[in-house]
C-alpha cells in the first residue's frame, strides 16, 4: 500500500519473514495510495520489484536519527545539569520532536486565542 520509501522498508520487513518460510519466493510489489478500485487495478497492472535502495535509505536515515538523537540528548542533558545544579532531568532530542512540538504549541495558541 505505502508507495514511498517507508513502504519499501515495510516491504522488505515482510519479505524477510516470507523468505524465512520460503527462501526462493519470487516477489512483485503493487504500489498504491488509496483503496479505490481504479488505484488498485492500476497497481495490479504495473507491478514492480521491491526497491532495496529505497529500503536501505530508510534504514540509514533511521540509524542516523537514532545516533544523532542519542548524542544530542546526552550533550543537552549534561549541559543543562552543569548549568543548573540540582536539575537531574534528561533533555531528550529527536529530529521529529521539535517540529512536532512546534505544531502542538501553534495549535494550542490558536485554541487559546480563539
């Protein structure tokens, strides 16, 4: 269903399970974004091979996000604890956390100002 890179990563996770049961399984992938009959029919008529490079790109980005998040969380936590004695909280960082927090804050401000 997911026709983007994340969908390719999911595809390869499913393939790993399938190949564990049936190693020589020949797989083709249907890519569609909605479940209406026109989209599904088009996907069925244009099957393609799963794209390992797209899946690997997702894995690499995920690994980088994890490493950057862990390193910056450690840095920020030590910095805050050093600057404000008595504070022993962890200051978490993640590439998706700040934009998400920004959306939440904007929405709350809109609600408060309504």
